[in-house]
């Protein structure tokens, strides 16, 4: 199934993408992509070496805390 996977927090999309999801492995791969992109976005926001080191120690789960996953069949 082709689906749009969105991670939403406070009414704002943190991450979204379109994936082929047919089973637990493909859902896991889609979620992994969301996780990696969130991590990369967090690291890209760092404005100094110190901020980069801080972001490396922060968990992506902090950003995802309270977020909702929306899966929409396309």
C-alpha cells in the first residue's frame, strides 16, 4: 500500500513522506527514514561545535514526545 506517513506535533508536521508500506518491515523502514531525517535536521540547526555536541547527546525522542503518527492510504 502506498501511504503518506506524517509525524505531527502541536498541529505542525515535523516530518512527512510517502512510502510503500506492506508489512512490519516496510513500516519499520519508513519510520527509520523519519527518525534519520529528524536527527539530520536537528544536527543541521547547530550553529556551533558546542551546539552540535549538545544535539548529538539530545534524543530524537525529546522532539517526538507528544507527537502523533498519521498514516494515510494514497
